[in-house]
């Protein structure tokens, strides 16, 4: 079915509204998963522009500051999300100690983004860090943005398509898939069991699993 087909356009617009103004990449994901249709990201934005005014938030001259590096704990925490069908894993990692946290949620919203921010900072990262870095997803806007400054000196949004800027959290996300929740699709009914699985994984990850980047020590042995 071509991208110009009225039904395809309607699906693109409906996904934009349903997923809270999500980006083109996520619309591509949902189109493939729910309708078996593949569109390129540029085609999706072409369809979106027929109905919406798309303001680019990724201008080359946008001031973001240098890509952050860490030489001590609590300097840089990266955050991201991973989709598991009807559930989403909010993830975070201290790029120096490799301490990490996970919240399994039933929706990709800024309210859950804020809930995860509160959880991760209070139970894992000592309540305050120098910098928190996220991507530009809708889950890291609105309610999340209203709270993030309480936990860090600076919030930085990574540049799109520059995965090296989020390399640590991307690596952790792959570990979550490989060693925790796999590549399956889960529903809301699976939320309690997935949360239990994630908590058990975090215990193993922090106290048992050696990390090559830490000289075969566990994250908490380095961060202690």
C-alpha cells in the first residue's frame, strides 16, 4: 500500500495523536507492528506535514554543549526507553559506575517519565547528579521536564541519529533484552511479572554479574 494511500495517511495521523506526538521513528515502528506496512522516516514526516506544522527541534545550531564524559560517580546519568510491545522499560545508567535502574510501565508518557526519574534518583543515584542526558522523546518532556532540574545541575538532550552520545544506555538496553526481558511483546496483563523480572535482573546485574568495562567487577563494587 503506497504512502499516499488515504488509509495509510490516516494511520500515520492517528498514531501521532495516540502516541502523544511521538517521533517519526516510533510511527514507523507502530505501522510495521500493527499494520504490516513499512514507510521510511522521511515519508512519515511528509505525511505528517500535510496535517501538522512540524517544527524541527534538532537544528544544527542548537546549543547542547559537548558530549558529556565522567571521571567520577554521579557526574553523568543517561536515560532512555525500550519498547516491549504493550509495555515499556524506562532505563537509566551512571556512565562511570554502571549502576542502573529500570521501571516497567504500561505507557510511554511524560508522567511515567517523571515517576521513573523520581524512582531512579531517589533509590539509585543519590538524589542528585551533575548531568542527566535523555533523547528528545515525548516521555522526557512536560512532567519530566518540570521535575528534572530538582535532580541535576543540567539536563542535556542527545542529538538524534548520534547513538554514540547515548552509548552507555544503548549498551545497557541490549543487556536488558538479552538477559532480562528478551525480544518478546508483552501486554498490560504482564506488567506485574515483568516488574518482578526486572527487579531480579537488577539485583543480579549489580551484585553478581561482572562487567568488562569495570575490570570484571560488579557495578556496586566499583561504586561503593
